[in-house]
C-alpha cells in the first residue's frame, strides 16, 4: 500500500500521531503555535516540516496550505485546543480558542484531503461560535462547510478505554472521507477494557519526595531511597513526584477509589488546620479495577481532578495506611496514556512541561485503532 501523506494541525508535541508511521501514514507537515512544543515535536519527528505560528495568521495558513500541496497531503488530523470547552477548563463560551475550528476548516477546504480526523472534547457538540456575525454550533458549521464534499462517520463520541487505553477519556471525533473515495470511514468495534491493575499494578512502589526536603521525607518514608533506586531500574521516568507533606499525609489515609474529603481526621487542610473546600473529585485516588479517569494537564498535582495512584493497603504501628500517596510517575503516566514505555522524550524537557503536553494530548492508541480501520480498508 502506498503511504498516506499527512498534515497535523494544532500538533502539540505529536502525542496523537505516535503510531501513525507504523500504519503507513507519514506526517509531512505540522503546525503548532508554541515554539517549545514545536521543538519537542521536531525532536520526535525530524522529517516533518514544522510550521511554527498562529493558524489565525493568514501568512501561516498560506504556508501550511502551500507546503501541504507540495507534499501531496491527503490526510489531515486536526485537534484544536479544548480548554474553552472542556469540563476541566473554564467552560467559557466566548473563549477565542473555540473559534479555531473556523481556520482549520478553511485549510481543509483548500487542501481537499481524502481523509480527515477532527478531534475534541464531547462538549464541542454543544459549543457555538460566531461566523459572519451569525451564531452557529460547531457541528452545524462543520457539516455546513464540508457536507457537499465528505462522508461523515455515523458515530462521534468514543472513549479511549474501549481502544487499548487504560483511561476513561471520552472524545468527540469526526471521521470524514472524501465522497469520490466511495467509502465511509467508521469507528471500529470496541476492544477489551484494560484496568490499572492490568497496566501498572506490578510496577515497583514509589514514595513521594516531600517539598519539605529529604530529611522530612525519610522520617515519613524510611525506605524512600531504596524504593527510589528499585523504581529507577525499571525506567528513569519511574521517579518520585514531589508533593507537600500535608497532601501526602491525607492520601496515606485514603483508600483506592476514594477522596481524602471523606476522611474523618486526615482530610485536606489549610496551613492553619481548617478544612479545604474543593471539588469532590480532587484529592482522589484511582481505582485498581477500572481504567484511570481522564488525565488532565495538572496530572502532577494531588489537589487536581482525580490523579492519585490507587495505592495498596498496609499496616504500620497498628494503623491501616495506603502506599504510593502521590500522583502517577511519568512512567506510569506514559503507560496510562498508551505512549511507548521508552517514549523518546528530549533531554531538555522538564517534568512539569511533559505532564502538561501529555495531559493535553490524545491517547495515541485510540488514534491508532481508529486510523487502522481506515488503513485496513485501503
């Protein structure tokens, strides 16, 4: 089979396209707004022509279209930022990022690829934008602009957990195939669910490093250095996250699947000891026998939406406690996001940045399964 030549819009660092080359799809051109992310992308995909800049800039759009036509692009993956629509974001209906789909459609109409994958959060289906002073929903706009040229898949909402990803991450995905292809690209059949027990249960336990320093860490976790050494034998990315002592103590008393807000004594507290008011799904551990809940960009912060290791019970001085009172290590994060365990992360990237770009990405195994359906037809 001849390879499909691809364009990636809103490319981030290229999480989504991790496995596309295995399927015979070469991303020839990519566009990313932020130079740091573009640099990361180019590290992973040195053969791709990365165009850095704002897609709302006409010069940038012209450069994307021109280069895509030169490279005979016939496949486009577009993943506009979702923070303006996401339930984990501010849900601002006037967020200018919601308008970015307008510029993606303009590029698509000029390139006229054979196949298109448009991805975003499910809230996109209820989000409206302003086009020529007319308020229109994003799905209506997409259909209005592309219905004459493309067939659409029957199904839009998919969950990563159904496609070899140990994470409950729902996405809205439009699959389009040009009408002269005489083919309707559909979402593939669901696969067996992978739980966190399947994915990370057997990895070495890791204690967190306290923000208060190593001395305080060793008082709370006498085996910290031994466990750290054993974990780093698995991967340099299986290393202790850093957390505040008060957060760690709260999670030490929190069972798998539960939130520290339910603890009678060791609930989330301010420095003065008063109870913290927060979202019920924060300070919450994952459950072993389910996929992880949706990983967000703040996946390294205990007080963020559910992002704490499930933990295992143990008894110390007659008190039942729970191990791994921390967020996932980067290595565990890669696994839960279906990235390669040896993902080729550039040496210059720091942990906070890695967590952010992964949390804003799309599980690549989800994309692989969906695109494989297309490739098998071809």
